[in-house]
């Protein structure tokens, strides 16, 4: 068994495979939890700790609230150490092929060169946020333009234009304001969509806009970025020292395509049997947020909804009865 990906669900699956005595290898193109690692410092998860805990290991936070980026990465390292999982990190799988005998060969690249892995089955737990969704305008590549929200400190007393109108953009606007930045938000919609903004962020951003502390530029799109000036449509020009294009991220579906997995819809969601998580390529399974492809129109697959993927894959491998639904939580969705 070859597991590709070492995010939370990939790690949870590894714990289950090891407990069942199933021989496996696990690779990740970066460090464990690599997508979480590029969150801004002290970013809080939207889900409560019990929902993102894995492998039966409780997740404790310092103040009994939602976990920060740092707390969760610490937690993931502890789980890996507790179960003594061997994960080949910074080893990117660049080629996957199926042989005539229905086994698979994976070619990976690491600092010391290439190597090959042979497996009867593969689990792709690759996540869904591999690269920014570009807006394709002149100036997008300039050094003061970023698709990632970094340490808020660097925006102190800077004119910051944030482009986007969902959770990441709204949280960045609030945090930039609180560190002393001059914040503007350009959003193509006329107002924020209540269904796409977490309930505790929406009143904050609306109050800051109402009080003139954050400048809101609704129904606008970026036409061009020129040095410290940004041209918006309809015809408007604003000054900005930093431009944060927080317009979402895309999945790299290359490994799906190499194996010939059917990709469905605009999101390129891999086709799979929801009872077993097996794709339409026999012996290839999917798990985690990567099962949704590129999540368009709001995130629908989270860590907390993906725990059941592990149980279903394990049931398929051990030929036991899979769980029908995700576990229910006592508290409402957070």
C-alpha cells in the first residue's frame, strides 16, 4: 500500500493501517501538514478541537478554544511521534502508472534524486489547495503582490489592498487593521455572502466598514497592478503598498489524470464509490479534502467530514462493513 499525502487524514489513515498490520509506505511532497504550515501565524481553525482531532488522540488547546495553526502543527507532530509513523517527507511523487499485472509504480523525487515505489494499492490523500487561483491581470507577478496572507506584522502602517470576499480575505482584513494597516477590500460582489463567512467574522468586518476603519470597495475587480497603484473596474484607481490576492486555491489533479481517474464537473472532482472511497481505477482510493477536487462556491469537504473516509477505506481493505455516514457531533457545526 502506498499513501500519498501526510495531512491530517493521511496521518489518521497511516495510524489505522499500522494498527491493522497492513504494510504501507507514505510520502509527502513537503512536511507533514504542509498546507496548514503556510497559514498566517496564529490563524485559528474554524472547526472546534474535537472535530479536527485524529486517530483517537484528544486535541487540547491553551485556552480551550479553537486551535491555532501552531497548536495543530504541534499536535500533528505529536501524533506522528506517538504512533512512530514513518513518513518520507519532501519527497514528491511525479509519476504514477499502472502495470499490466494491475500493480502500480510511483516515481518520486527528493533531494538525493529519484526512486521508485511498487504497490498493489494506492491512497491519494493529496488535499485540495496546491496553488493559488490566479486572476490573470498585468502586475500579478510583482514582488509586493501575494496570494498568501503572511505574518500580520509585516503590514504595519502599510496600505494594504485585499482582493476577495470569503473567509480568508475577511480574516486578513480584520487582522491587518488590528496591527495598524490601512486596509481596503475589493470584492466582486455587492456584499459579503453570509453563507460563506463564518458567523463570528461577519459582524466584525461589517462594524469596521461601518465605522470607516476598513474601506470596502464592493462590485469591483482588479484590472491591472502598477507599482503602488491598482486599477479597478469600474474605473477607479487606488494606492497600495501591498496587494493580497486572496481569491482561493486550486487542486493539482495531475496524479489523478496520470492514473486515468474520471474527473467530474468544473471542480474536477475524482469519481469514487462513497462506500469504499475506491475510484473507478481499481485499487486506487481517495481520502480527505482532495475528494472534492478544487472546491468552488464554498468549501464542502473539511477535516471533520473526512474522518469517515479512513473508516471506509479500512473496511474495504479488511473486507468488513463500512460505516454509512460521518459521525454525528453533539454540538452544532462550528
